[in-house]
């Protein structure tokens, strides 16, 4: 039995126990919008990951800043981590680079594998190295943007392939 | 045919009169009852632990009279005195007992002919049969007044009528016979006392715990048209159940069905439960029907190989349901046939039809 199957079994038990205490019923879990239309003809709005805040810790130099991006699910359903956010720039300057612990990547990662990100949940971006692994425990990362002012696009993608582009600047 | 029956009815008292001719004098009531109880006490009935004494009626009219109550009281006292069986009190639901002692009487020319029999509550099998006769000198005319009940000493002593609390029991001809307060008239196989279903106590009696466990097959017929066209119109499922006093029913359901034409979706698995609060009506010692509202709570799990390991997509499918069913008792075990219909639901409702076997720890 895979860990996923075990999780399903335990979740079923949890659901039944929840029912015993007269919970509100069994809630949707995960991106049900991917299946609700084809299975039941029901249109649903799924998860919607948007930039909630950008913490600019320090201007390291004229074209570099140490930042932490926080994403929030403002949609109506959940999705799962990890969500990978790729930074790009709307400026005509060179592409930004994200540095974390001296590793270079244009990608930050939000949430852990298997973590359900429910509506209203916020997840903090972490720096990843060139292999996509989280550089822990340093949450903040250095963005080199090579422009007088940085205007960025963060394109977040969840494990199901759903993408949410959002912009920010500092 | 009716004429033949009429002829027999007309001559039956005369035939009985011949049987009760001088030289064949009837004994007294108390001695006759002693004799009958002694015969009953020698019956071979090892499976009987508890006994209900109820349902004596006039043989011809199938109606009750105060005499019936006195006979039941007399037999009940004697059986209790013998100490062989636990005897239910007057008014207790007879279906809670292992066996039922009931019978009929005929009165002719000063003699009462009483037939009694003990039947197994589970299957209606006759375990013992006995008869006696005695003089009616110990009784007044009022004791044999059909349909006019006068309370016995253990019901409060003074006269009471149907208006004073007795329930009504419908007879085959549409007549309504007053029933003693608290008295439950049982239906046993072969006895033609058609009682109204509502005359049975709907809830379990103190003599009956009423906790049962069941397992069975459940057929799910989805109501959602998209689901019907994209997945299936019928799903075979498995169910485990619990019941409390035939009033609170809980089912835990499981089904799985394959999906072939929606992306990489492989199958769907439903894990859920439904809870129902039903009103049981006992139509006899072996049959209970019930109906009521309830709720269905569950998840339809999406089994998609492309889903990242550890992630699960579950559609919470909850509903408000109506339930109707019947339980057939074969001893402590039995069969439960149940139908449900989803009145409101999240994604899809169902017609469900289930057939299960159960074991009742309260019988």
C-alpha cells in the first residue's frame, strides 16, 4: 500500500469519526474543480494563489534585494504543495535571479509535498537551489534585478499543473 | 360456500353442547387453569427463556373480553409461580419474548372451552398446544361482553373503557375493539387477529436491548445525469451497519467503480456513511417495517495515476435522504431490506437498495 493509500484510509476513518460528532459533513479536498465538471457537470472555481505580501528585508545594493514572498490561496478550493514560483521581470532589463545560500535559481518554492493549501491559507516562499530543493532554513533570498526599479511577475505552478501569474514590485 | 360456513356456525354450539353433556361435567375454572399450566410446564421448549402471555380472543369473533384478561392473568401467575420462564408483565411488547402463549375460547351451555398454544416468536413454530374446559359459573355475563373491557386488578381495579385510555384494534370486518390500557395484542402465525400496525409499541421495550450489527450488499443508482453518462448508472457496493432499537440506523458504505473516458482518471472510490432516524412498526414478532429521514456523508475519492503521490482529490458528497425498509427476524438474526432516496445532495444523489443480514443482540 502506498503512503497515499494509507492516507486515504486514515482520512476515511477521520471522516467517519467526524460524522459521529455531527460535523458539517465531508468537505472537498484538493483541486476538485479539475474533476467536478467532467464527472458531475459542476463548474467550480479552484484554488487561486496570489501574492499576498513581499517582505523586502534589505537592499543589498542598487540592484539587489533580500526578499520573502508570501502567497495566499484566495480561491474557493484547495490545492497541494509544493508550489513553484518562477520570477520574471516585466522590465526590459536582464532577467532577475534569485539567490539563496549562494545557490542560484529563479524559482522559489511554497509549501511542502502533500501539504493541502486550503482557501485562506498562506504559504511562505523559500529559496531553492538549482535542483529545485529547498535551501533550508533560510527563507529569504536575494533577487538581483539589474534595473533601477524592480517590477516582477511570479508565476506559481502547483503539482497538478495549474498556474497563477501575479505581479509585484519593490 | 358461505351457506356451508353458516350452517357449520349455526350447529357448532350444538355440537359443543353434546360434548359438554351431563356425565362429562366441567371442572372449576381454577382447577382447569392449574391443569393447563401444568401441561404447559412440561412442554419441551429448551429455547424459550422468556414468555409473553397475551392475545387470547373469542374464537368466533376474534374479539377480546374481560374474560381474556382474567385468563391471561391466571396463566401468567401460574407460570411465574412455576419459575421455569421469565414472564413479561401485562402490557409489555410480546415481541420481546422468546415465545408467546395465546389462544381462543368458546362458551357454550355453561361451559367454557379454552384452547392455548405457545409459539416461538422467531419463526411462529407451535411449541406446545393444550386445551381445557370449565364451568362459566365463576364469571358474570359482563366478563364475556366482547369489546367492553373492564380493567383487572393489576390495571387499577376500577372499570375503564376504551375512552379511558385503551387503544383501538381494528378487526377484519372493520370493527374497532377497545384494547386494554397498555395491552399489546400480538399477531402470531395462524391467529387471525388483524391488528393495526400502530398498535405495537414502536420503540424497544425494557426487555429488548435492540442493538444489531449487519453486513450486506448495496446497489447505488446515481441520480446525476452527467455521472450517469460519463461513469455509470449502477454501482455495486458493500455496507456494514449498526442499529439501535430499530430506531437509529447507521450504515458505513464502500463502492468502487472504474472510469475509462475522463483524462487519466482510473477509478472512483466512495467511502461514506449514512445515519437515519426511523419509525419502526412491528407487524408481528418476526417482521418490522420502518421509515424516516436521514443524512448521507461521504467522499468520492479520485483515483488518478497522474496525481502526485501523497495528494488526494476527494469530492465531499453529502445528502439528505429518505429511508424505508423491512427487517425479517429469523430468531436473533435476520434479513434487512432497505431503500433510500437522496432528496438533496452535493454532487450526486442515489437510489440505493440494500439487502443485508443482521444479528440482534437484544433478542
